[in-house]
């Protein structure tokens, strides 16, 4: 009896981890990759989609997303729907969302899932922002809920986190958190900034001759990020914890982490598209205000050198959907952050290829490495038999332009407004269903929660034991 499949993706070049671009077809059944076959091999499928001349990649993973109108917890249907629409328009098929609360996350996760279920275009998981003794007591329960990565704001000292409902903390809490993470096979995602130094610079006289972005960079200089990064990296080595340094923006921070990586391997570096494509001279002005700030052009160039050498683990977005009215002020009064999940894949791919990056390095940074570090591989992050059919089809020969409209975010702006790209995202497929088809949203909102047993070194060790590569058949 001839096997039948739901969907055949035919005629394109398919990126296969460890093999590169391959002239093969993908056969999909029940939301998973059922077979990877020669283009000439016959197989019955309910639908055949011709992607001749296109590039088929694993769906991108954005591991750094903030949802909700106050960026704490997604609560309303549009918190999920608009921002995940932005994601799939840019080829993202899975996102990890930061939940932020001083209350127990047992109830917060239920609330967030109610907003995400039936409203999300992408699959999704969560990180929790930890900051209270109750959070530490419930750490094991959070792991049982399928959350194995946790954020700590190193800059939330005194009342610094009050505006987000988070208490002040110190290095002793961070040490306990790192120790507990090591014991449970979890990973800590610190926001590294030395807030005492930030306060000092904030109170200094300001140079009115600086552009808005240059002034914001001067108010939070790169060494305040680097000092905090080296401190948490060292304490990670003391406790045996895995640490994922989020939104790394500067040469100083990369070098501070790299010094500890030479003797301690469980340190990982994330940067974001804004630090690879924007700088203090960017025309976006206050719309590109973010913490840490976008840096001078020499930092952008150093991050790309590190990327090309394989020193950047992951590219995320730090997506934040606060409405544009919160940005239309002077740089010191405007809200920090902006929407960016829709640009993670196309911006990194376009600029990476322009700079001579090989496809393996790019795909690893926007998909595979995040899946591995956050305990989702090989279900996510790769095109393998048995993996979820999370795919993005890219046309490298058809240009596109980034606008607020094409980003779909409820924020109604993008700091990349008018940016021309030499490529376009044609289809985004989430577990075998088209979320984006021929460049248009389909309205399919079949996103599902992705529980993750472990992250960091523990997840990598489990994957090595399983020998996940053995499931790849071409």
C-alpha cells in the first residue's frame, strides 16, 4: 500500500544541518517531517507546493520576546495575535516569551496560555523573570511546568524595577539563583547592566550636541554592560550554572564573556538584530531607543566579526510591542524597546549573506542553536525526519521593504522603516500548516505550547546522548 502524505514541498533547495543546501523534497504528515526524498521520487500527497528556485530553511526561533501591553504578561487576544503575526511574516515559527511578575508563576502561566492558545500564529514557550524568595522556593514547580530558563535583571536594585512590578535585588540573590539553576539543569538569562554606574551617568550633565541615540549610548556606556557580564560569568563558573547573556550589544561585553568562556564552557551569547544593523547614527532616532542602547558603528562591525567567526550563539529580537506614542518624546523620556521579531530572519540572512557568512552559521544563529540551548531540539530548529514541520521558504531574488504595515505589530512602528532587503519571505509553515502563504497571512492560529525539560548544558548533554543526528535520512 502506497503511503500518503498531507503536503509535499517540492523543487526547492532545502537546508539540512551538516549537509547545506540539498535538492530534495519534503513530505509532511500530521505536522511533522515524515520523509526527505529525491525530487524524482513518487509519493502521494494531498497537496504539492512548488517552491522551485526558492530556499527552504528550518523555521526561525526568536527566544527573546516580550508580550503584553505592559510587556509583563500577554493577557488579551491581540497581545498574542498581532505580535505572532509579525513573527510568522518574518519566518519565525517558535518564540519564547518572557513573563514578568512578582507573584507566583503557576497562575501567571495559566493566564498567559489563555491569551496565547487559539490566538498565536507561532508555537511558543516561556521564560520566567525571577526576583522573589517565593520564586526560588517554587523553582522545581516551574521546571515541572516545562519552563527551564529564567531571567534575572541585574540592574533591578533598589526601586529600579518598580515600574515593572519587580522588587530590588542583589548579587546574593543572583548567586542563589545560579546555584539552583545548576542543580535543576536550567539556564539563567541575565540582563547585565551595572545600575549604580548607569545612575551616575544619568545624573551627569548631558551633551546637547549629541544625537538622541548617541546621548542614550553615553548615558549607558558599554562598560556598564561589560562589567555586569563578566561578574555573572564568573559566578556562573563558581556555581556550575549555564548562563545565556541576552541582548549583547558591545565589543566590551563580548570580550568580557569570552575571557570566561576560555576556562568555563557553559556561557552563551545572544545578540539582537538591532545591534547588528543599527547604530548611534541611525535615522530611526528615538524609535530605536532600547536597553542596552544601540552602539557606535565600530561595535556593530565587531559583533559581525564575532558572528562570522562563530562566536555569537543566537540572534533574537528583544521584541517589545509598546505603542509608538510611548516613543514620540525626547530620548530620556521615551520608553525603551521596539517591535523586532519579524526582522530576525530576513535582516540577519540578508546582512549575513552580504558579509560572506555561510548559510550554516546564519541558520544556526536564527534557529538551530536556540533550539539546542533551550531544550527544543530536534523537535525544533532543524529539518529532520520526525522534526516538527516548521519551515520558512525564502526567495533570495525578490526584494522586499520593511514597513510598520508589513510588520503587523500593534506598536504601529518599526525602527527599520523603509529598509530595503534583497530577499523576501514567501511561506511560513508551522507544524505543517501555512501561517504565511505567498507573502500573506493565512489567519491560521494553531500555535501550541512547547514545554522544555532542561536548558543550557543539561539540554546539550541530553541531545548528545540521544544522538539526534541519527534520525536524519536523505
